[in-house]
């Protein structure tokens, strides 16, 4: 699975996209600092909210990278 952080504009918040190994969009989440991610169990990421939050904070916008948690 791959992850990319996308910069929002005006009323659209920043968000992340999750993509499978064929780069097809699997899901996306809006995020704001201090808020946790929801519905991660659909992607096999339940219990990894803290790791995902720290990864997203350190990621640059617009750079696709392999998600390894």
C-alpha cells in the first residue's frame, strides 16, 4: 500500500490518499492536527493510528511513498 499527503485549498482540508500496489485509490482521509484517523480497520490499519499520525506529520506534501507500518 502507498500513501500520499495532499495539500488542501481554502475550505478543503489537507488529506491523505491510500493507494494499493497498482496505485488505484483505496481510500482517503481528511486530517487536522490533534484529530485521530477513523475507519482504518477497512484497510488493516486498526491500532496503528499513532504511527500513521506521526508518519503524516513528517511527510512532505505531494510525495508518494510506500506505507510500511
